């Protein structure tokens, strides 16, 4: 009996944070529903009251977002710089191939579901509540060009806070021009971290550092140690996740005016999207993981519970990135050189849930409008949904913005996004959960196929050490520091007080 309690206590200690975070999600839902019942009939919580309830969750989200920049830059540079150039190409190629393949599978699954079930065929657009949604004038081509343009930011400091967006304005000579392709092309730098640009810049810097490893061993070690420090801070921050997730979810439930009315009008659409997303994540991706690695996907998913709960609570794959890295490395034992290289790329371009959602949403709106789609239209939607999901930033409800691009493909107005915005806040959480799960499965599969090559490559962290030589009978406070940097086949004494 004592042995059983010891085992139970050991399990609880190992999974305490995961259990508390999942409990935080449940408590947040219960708290939100309970608080909705407090006001009198016909009344609702004011925006200020909701802001107060969301305050703790907002602080947690801000703290996580503050870790994104140092985490992506340090982890990518350290991971890529630690690898041989040929191995970096192989790992990066495998990751991108996996991400594109699973995104296409998600789009196909979504199209099959929405065409088969037809959730919008028994309703018309007047039955579905339409909320105001802010949109900007932009074409599909401009959005794709912006995606590539942001990969090459002219100012890396600016890329930490802003990203480029094309803006179309009516020509001054003819303000009534209806053809948007004849409008004047301008551009603005909108608020929001240019994660894609930072990822590309960090990879290039890491490749250059790996190619000059012998000459720049100190620089490589700096980024490795910086990555360790950021992960340590992450370990402290994620203990706030049970409380932060609770208040984030509770406040979101309070913001909805009428839950019953919302689900009665969009219930079937919600069921198709949520069911498709969860089926893709927990069945399709799990089967792929098992086929490629021959390992139990259920155990892998259980070990990722903390990251998945955080993704559901924060609705941001980028904000969940620190937690995802920690779960992969500590619980699923993925080599940090792979996880810290693959995950930032995945958080930027791998959006399986978003791709499925955009394909289903576009066809659902077309069904509401009574628009008959040809095979060519459906194919165009699938290609655009794949491209749009890659361009979706890892921030809450970014998929709603890129959905405008997919609607443009079949000639539907951007304002139609308002038809489904009522349930998007909840679907966004399911999308993020599966996006994070897909990133994690991808890192594990890439690691499985790169394991032998990684073992043959000497870990640079083992070959890079810094020691301080202290002569006997010397006061440590007044010691003349000399760092010895040892690299494979290259022993050098670097005097800290000398000019290099």
C-alpha cells in the first residue's frame, strides 16, 4: 500500500503543473458561466468589469509574449550554429516538408467535411448574426507578396515591433474607382512583431556562425548560454499558467452577449470546424507520428499536456512556444538542437488548424450565400488557404484576418467574415491547440530521422568550455582572469584583459 502511494505521489509531482493548468481551463469555464448568472435578467457585465477579471490573465499573456523575441533569436542561432551546415539543411528540409504535407492534409480534410455535411445549406446569411469587423483593402497577390517581403526586413530592430503591410487607396484622380487593382499602392509598418523576418535572420546568422565555428566559439557559447537563461526564466513563468489561463477563459466567456443564440445559429458550423480540427490533430497527426516513429502517440500527447492547455488558454502559438519547448525537451526528450531549430519555424509557418478553418469557413459562407462552387473554385480555396495559413502570424485571431484573402479567391466580400465572427474566439483556441500539437509532432518526427546524424555530430556544448585559471595563493577577488576556449582540434587561450 505504501508503495502504491509512493507511485501516485511521484506521478502527481511529475505532472503537477500539467494537472493544474488543465484544472485552470475547467475552472475558467465554470467561473465564466457562473459569473454570467450574477447580473439581473437583461443585464450583462460591463467592459470595465470584464477588464478587471481579465487583468491577471493579461499580465500572464504579456509575460509570455515578452519571452518570444529572446527565445526565438537565441534558440535558433544556438541550435543552427551548433549543427554542421549539411545537417542544418537536412533538418530544415525535413521540417518544412512535414509542415507543408500536414497543412495540405488539413485543408483536404476540411473541404471534404464541409462539402459532405454542408453546414450552411439550410440557412441563409440573414439568419446568422452579422457583427462589424474591421478590414483593410488588400488583394490576395499583395498579401502573398507581403509574406515574402517580411522575410527580408530592412531593419532588424524595427522587425521586433513592426511588420510591413500593403495598403491600397483609391486614386486621387478617380476616387470612385471600383476596381481595386487600379488603386494606388502604398505601404505602412503595422504594430506586431515580424516573427517570420526574425526567424529568417536568426537562421542565416546561425548558419554563418556554424560555418565559422572555430573562429567564433565565444559567440556561439554566448547564444547557447543565453538560450539556457531564457529557458530558465520560462520555467518560472509557466508556473503562472494555471491562474492566467483561468482568468483569460473566464473573461472571454463574459464578453459573449448570448451564448445560446450564438450556438443555435452557428452550431453545425462550429461542430464541423472543431470536430475537423480535433480529428486532424488527435487522429491524423497521431497516426503519422506512429507510422514514422513507431512510438505511442498517446503518451507523447500526455507529456505535451502543459503546452496544449497553455495554447488553449492563451490562443497564441507564439506565446505557447516557451512552454512547448520545455515539454518537448524535458518530458519527450527531444534534442534541444532540433526542438529549438524546428519549433520557431513551426510556430511561424505550420498552421494546420488555421488552414482547415479557413477552407471550411470560406465554403460555409459560400453555402450561406447560395453560391455554387466549381472544382476549380474549391481547388483555388485549398491552395489559398494553405498559403494564407503560412502567412498567419502566431497571434490570437490572426486567421480571421487571412480569411479575407481566401474569400477574395471565390469573389466573396470581406464583410462576410462578420457572419462567423461570433464563434471565432472559441474556434481560435482549438486551432491554436492543434497548431502547437502539429509543431510538436513535427519536431519529434524530424528528431527521429535525424537522431543517427546528431549522434555522429559532436555536441558543440561538450567541446566548448570556459574555465578561469587561478594561480595558487592568489586572492580570487583580484585574480587575473584567463578564459580557455576549447574547440574541436583548436586549443586557444583567450586573455580577457587583452585586445582581440
